[in-house]
């Protein structure tokens, strides 16, 4: 017999499954099929929803203050949903269980290859840290950390103090030095908002998205184009500043949007604060291997593909910011694709290819 508390946990887990549409009919069918629950009524379903709302409110009080009820109804899909994909009415694992799993994997690194074991350990401990952030009762309206592939990342020792600073909206001071020989050691002050894990070519590791602050100004106004990105492994001498700053966000402020219009992580927003995505078009032969690759793995969410008059060619379009990583991609596969638009990007790629060719003459 499924107890009321266990039933709530099951329904909570259904909310966490993206493909499952939560409504009375689907939940009733699920409980009947998996737990032989024969007398589940719409009134019981309504009570369960209210109980989950109350549990979510207790776990994420500031998030509910900001966003309202954390369970909503989508009329177009006839289902209920959590307002954020990373919240849960119940912890999926306890802190003790997560740490035990991490310790077991850490002691058995020989069973893994290519650093996969260390990557899993890092993620389990990051999940533990993320769960502990609810102690601050100041959960942000965006995820504090984004994880990707397995593997050890330099700078991971700074994740815990950085996550705590994100949760408490604390200002930190740190020293920072770029990789170039000409780079000088500089000192910055800022409020960290989000950690981004990234792995693409040389740009590998943990990055911190941060709003710089003027120590004399207590109110900090911010939007996407005022943020900066720092590599965690090049930050040093971290210390918390004992002064409380008030962040004032623009109405549509959502830190992950910093990355949504580009390939990779490197934006030109510091030199061009009004930067906008542009339409970039390339032509690819229908017989090229890269066409199938881009079909299976789009370069960007804005990607569109269309056949042109010549049936042996395909036009691919992206609405994307033009940055060094996009240019590197176009150069890397210049033998397989032709840049058509914008004209200045086409000219730039052509000049780089001509320069590269001249080095072989």
C-alpha cells in the first residue's frame, strides 16, 4: 500500500521527468499501473498538488516570493508543471548519501577511464553544495552552476566558496591574470552570479559570471551586457568583502541568457555593450560529412536548414553573435562550408585563408 507521503514523492518524481505530462488522468494511470492504487480521486490529486506546493514553498521561500506559485497549469498542454526544472519538493539524495557515493567512487578511480571517476565525484559534491544553498533561503531565479562533461577541472577547489558567495549575494575581491605573457596581475571586486563549466578546445574549465561593483556604491544596477566572465583557475587571493550590496536587476535579467546568443563563452560585450546576434549563412555540399553532423548536432538553437535551387547544396542559417569561437569554427571547417553572409565575415574568413595559404608558398 502506497502511503500518502510516498505518493507525494512519486508525483514529485513525475514532475521531474520532462516527458511526463502531469495531470489527474496520467497520474491516476501511473499509480494504478505501478502501485495498484485503485481509488485515487481528483480530490486526492488536488490535495496532493496543494501539499507539493506547500513543500516547495518551504524549500524555496524567496523563489515563491519572486515567481508566485511554483506549480502552474499549462492550458495548451493540459498539464501541471514546476516553474523551474531544477527544483524539487524532496531532496533526491541526502547530503550524507551524496557524500558517501562520492567517497566510494573516489576510492575506486581505477574502475574508470579518462578521468570519468573524478568528474562524477566533482558533480556529486557540486550537487551537495547546491542543495545546501537552500540554507540561505535566498535561492536565485537561475541555476547557480552548469555542469557538462566528465573530467577534472582546474579551479574546482574554489567552487565551494564561490557557490556560497552566489547564494548569499556577497561581494568578493580577487586577483586575476590572463594567460598572455603581457598580462598584468589585476584586482577586481564583484558579485558572482553563476558558475559555468565549459569544454571546447583551449577554453576548458570553470568560469564565473560576475557583476563588477564600485566599492563606493551600495546599489548595483545590472543587466546581461554589464556582466564579465572570469576563469576560476586564474582567480586567486579570494576574500569576501564585509559590506552588503543591493543588486537591482533589469526586469528580464536571467544570467544564463549571457550565453544564449553565441557559440561558446567569449562575448564582446565589454567593448560592444549593444552587441546583438546577427544572421550568419553558410553553404554546404549535400554530400559533405559535416552536413549530417550539423543535422544531428545543431551548432546553435537558432539553426535553420534549407535546400537551395542547386539540389546538391544546403543553406544553413544561425542567428548568433559573431565572436572568436564562431570564427574558429568556420576556419576549422573552411574546406567543407562557405560563408555567404554577412559580407564582412565572409571577407574576414577569406583574408585569413589567403594569409594561411601564403605561409605555404
